[in-house]
C-alpha cells in the first residue's frame, strides 16, 4: 500500500508541514501510521480526508465545525457544497466584471463623467434591477433579453449603439440638427440596428420606445438624456418621411 510522508503530502497539496502536524495534534487528521521515530505516513484515505478538510475550510468553516462534519458528510456531498460555493464566487465575480465593463462604456460615452452619475449608476444597479421587463409579455421579454444591447456586453451591436450615442452627443454639442446629413446617417444606422434588435417587429419596437421614454427610476434602463432621446425621435421621423 502506497504511503506518503509529511513532507511529500505538504508538497503535493501546497500545505505547510506545521499545519499537518497541528491537524495531527488536535485530532483533525491523524496519519495512518507513525514509525518508532515519530515519522508520519499518510494513506490514500488520509489524503481524501485532507481534501475534505481543505474544501470545508474554503467555506469559511472553523476547524471545530469541520471536525464535526468530516465523518458526517461524504466526499461527494462536500464536493457538491464546494461546487456551489465556487458557483457563488463565479457569479459574484461576473457581476463585478459586468459592472466594471459598464463603467468603462459609460466613460466611453461621456469623456467628462461626473462622480455623481457614477454613484447614481451604482445605486441604480442595486435598487432597480431590470424593471423594464415587467412592461412586456414573456415571449417579448425573451427576445429583448437576447437582442437588446447591454452596457456589460462587448458584442458588436452594443458597441454600435454606444458609438451612435456618442455621435448624437457630439451633434447636440455642435448644434447639428437631426435633419442634417449627419443626423440622417445616424438615423439610418439606428433603423438598421433596430431591425436586428426587434426582429422587424414594429409593434414591439414602438412599445419598447414608449418604455424607453419613461423615467429610468421606473424602468431600470440606463438613463439617456431627454436631448438624446429627442434627437433620435426627430431624426428617425424625418428619415421615415423622406
């Protein structure tokens, strides 16, 4: 039967020899055999017990609780608990990643981003999670979730929307009208993107646009200024009439 010394186990599992000796002292992990010189030898069963200890430690359990659980829980049950813990960590990390990407895109949209807006975005994200879906039927919600641009995404459609919003902000700052050549180029690009987003469903597009004009606090959508919304409406209306 294969056995491992304290040093070998410590090296294999990146754990200190001192910790293994401490586990032995408190009875948490006793080696399967000790020779006459006090040299410790760990069996495969001992190593499985060590794996269980290390996974339970990642759940932030104190050693006293781990000692009670080791024999009560199977290796599979501890693996499942560890898996769920990792999934929670992954979900929390993904939220942080999405939030950071969202802030990057907000900076891309506005060169001079005031802290008040960042702070409001953070609070908004916590208190009003995606309320806009409540305005739509289930099938519509599924379509919109798949196709609407999200700040946390880096897909081509989202980047195109961000680029268009920046161009609209520039037009407004320069006094360029929605009926101008640049305004009409933007309108045509918006109409093309809308076909992708709404699958050609004009009724759904109109319905969403009405929701889009509601206060951000009521919808959970990213706040867009009234000036930008007005520019979009006017440019598209003019494009559709000519």
